[in-house]
C-alpha cells in the first residue's frame, strides 16, 4: 500500500438506535461522539438507523407481498397484449 493516502482503520462502535443494540468493529468512519465500551476503553460511536438487529429481513418480521395476482390483475385491466397487426 502506498503510505500516507489511506484513512486510519481503527475500532469504532456502531449503535442501532431502533433496536438499542451496539457492536464494536473496525472501520475508517469518523465521529466526534464517543462511548465507553464494555472493556473500559473509549471509542468513537456512529449512530445508525437500521442494522441486522432491527432490519425486518434478519429479524423475521418481513411482510410477504402477494405477487400471484398481479399479472392477472394487469391482464384484466389492460387486456392481454401480444400480437400486433
């Protein structure tokens, strides 16, 4: 790697406000806010709106959309297209 052009890669806490969940990982993201972590050290904290702790796909609360009737409804409204004369 070329020295002096890469951002600093350091431990950062990402905090999901919706699920009240936080996790420590490494990132190049920066923040002025800090938090004291469970190990007693202070790390920058980045608040996120959604993470795997609150996302419907990962929590199993996603909605299932009815896609079976969409084609039939389209064909009923606009007729069955197909051949041009």
